[in-house]
């Protein structure tokens, strides 16, 4: 079972996590560990005991369902830690599962809502309204599009506190938390732990974030990269569908699924546009921050700008890929109808040429079929054969003529 609430204390290069047990009074779920274990606290007790480190900050990662339950306790904790609370309108945004990506700010904190694009595993929050792509029918279409989850993830960035509100199956949080702990020199979690094992190839490669905004950008960047990992499967499935559409031996009839896939790709395009707009608004707000009075603060501010532009570049790569897939789907449909039209034209050309070949023969047969007493060759013993030779010569001459005009040629495969 994944932890619905995880709390991390970051102080310089030191990272520690407050071990939590699921609060049965708040969620109705059993404890992850026996209640007699003193190292694990309930979520309510952990929030009440939270204190800011000497020179670092806190990261509170909470599932959306848990945030709705512990809203009052979290607001009290934020009041004690930062001297302010999250506005009611922003709380509504964090609880809204249909909210597009957007950025907003107050004098005390910044709010970024970022819709993720990653493969869901079916463990979403209760009542998952409009989380996944609903443009695909139950059968047909691209299965990878049906698995892409677009649930929003909220980031509330204070000076020394980062609050993240995410779906219940937010694997990016656990993966980044494992990487963060590994970067701080912690040993990998035990096999029976609920934490995600860190990736040994990238753990510690970028160190520990120096401030909440830096951590938010790293998490957002990892969310964007999680879609980039789906590009290969998405491209392969669409290429397979294109081959099926362009195969002349296949009669493609699943047009409803194709239309649904195009609508889903268009929906992805809109989501990526909202993501880019939100990050651009964040960058513009970042440029208005007060001028740093120390070289270290100035360097951290420049690092935030660089990392923000890097996230924006990754989003633009995703947007470019989605638009290319959308254009490929549209081009495939056009190529399919063009191929069908070309095949129809080939058939009509052949039939027209055959009709033109037999038209003179029908004319000759019609003339000799007239009811006149005096018709040339009618009363001759070899008249029939002379007419047949004339008809055969006429047909052969027309076949040679049409062949030289390439009316009877088959298109090269």
C-alpha cells in the first residue's frame, strides 16, 4: 500500500523522512505497522509535531483524498510553519480533478497546478472524474491513449515549505523521494518497505534541491519525462494502425475508433498547451522576484530560471510530438482515402479501356445483324471469317493503342 502522506525534512544536503502509519481514524484503513511501533506516527500526530529545520525546508506530499480529510490539520500546520494558510479558492483548485494546468500566486506563496501525462494503473482517487482520456470507445482505437492518465497535481510553494497534492497512484512522488533519499546518502529501503527503490543509475546525479521551488521544478520535469517514455509505444501503435489503413487488402471499418483517437490526440494537445502556458506564467513571475543581495541567492535564482526554461523545453518537445502524431493520424486518413480513390480510378480506367475495345466490335456485330437483303459479305461462304478477322484486327489495334497510351498498365507496387 502506498503512503497517502509523506513528509520530508531537507536541511542542506541532509534529507530525512518522518515515518508515518496510515491514520485509521482519518481514513478508515488499517495501520501499515503495529501501533506499538514508536518510530511510526499517525498523519495527525506527525503534522502536529512538524517544525522547520534550521536552514532548510519541508516537503509535504499528500494524496488528494487524504488532503480532503486532513484539510483543517494541514491548514493549521501551514499557519504554524509559514504564518499563513492556503486560500479557500486555491484549496478548491487543489481538490478539483478537472482543473487544467494553471499558475497563480499570492504575496506568501505560489500555486502551480500541472496535469500529468503518464500511464495510469487503475489506482486513482475515489470518484475519478475526467482523469483519463474518455474519447476512446470500449473497443478499438489505440490502447496506449486509453491508459494515459491526465490527473492534475498541485504544488503550493512557500519560502520554506513545499506542499504537493497529487492522485493516490502518483508514482513520480515515490520515485523522486527514493532518488532524493539516495542522493542524501541514505541506504535503499528494505524489501518490505512501502517506499520505491531508487534508480541506481541516476540517484544522486543532481544532488538535493536547495529550495522548494527547485524541488517543484524537478518533480514537474520528471512528470514531463514520464510522458516522453511513452512516445515509443504510442508511435509504434500509431504506425501499426497506419500500415493497416494503407494496406489495400484490408477493409478498414473502425472509423469511430479512429475519430476517437484523433479527438484524444487533440485533447493531449490542449493539455500540453495549458502546461506550457502555466510554466511560462511561472517564469514570468520568477523574473519579478526581488533582486538577490548575495551571490549565493543570485546563483539560486539563476538556477531556477535555467531549470524552468529546461522544463519548458521538455514540454515543448512533448507538444511537438503530440502534434506530429495528430498530423500523422490526419495524414493517414487522407492517404487512405487518396489510395481508395486512386484504386477506384485504376479500376474505372481499365473498365473504360475494355469498353472502348469492344465498342467497335459491337458496332460491327450490330451492322451485320441488320435485316437487309443486300449486305456485303452476307451471302459469301467466307463472310463470317472475314468479319471475325476484321473484328480481331480492330480489337488488337485498339489494345496496342491503349497499351502505348498506358491505359492498360498496372501501377508498380
